C-alpha cells in the first residue's frame, strides 16, 4: 500500500514540521537533560530536512541551556518555532 508521501511529497515535510513543532512545545517542562535531548532531536530533524541554519540555531539553544542561559534558550526556541512554522 502506498503512503500519502508517494502521492504528495509535501505531506511528509508537513508531518515532519508538525513533529518538530510539537517537540519544541514539549521543551517547556522536564529535566534539563530531557529538554536538551528534545532540542537535539529538533536539531537532527532540521538537519534531515536540509535546514542547516535552523539546525545551527537549535544547537545554539542546546549550548545556551547547558551553560544556564535560560533567556537565550527561550529566545532561540521562539525563533525556531516561528521559522519552522513558516516552512509549511
């Protein structure tokens, strides 16, 4: 059986974007390790979607979180949410 992406390749991208946005939204709660892991998943997803600049921003968000710069982490997360939403 064929999946929807075979008929419309954009469907897979839209699903990936929705997953990335849901993962970003889930970075509001959890341990620092769990939040860092979620942001790393977003970074890897962006790499897979050939979005190196956004993947770099996700990496910067992880680095900010690890050094305890919550303000920078939140800024990067908000930026990613905005830019990823525009990829649809």
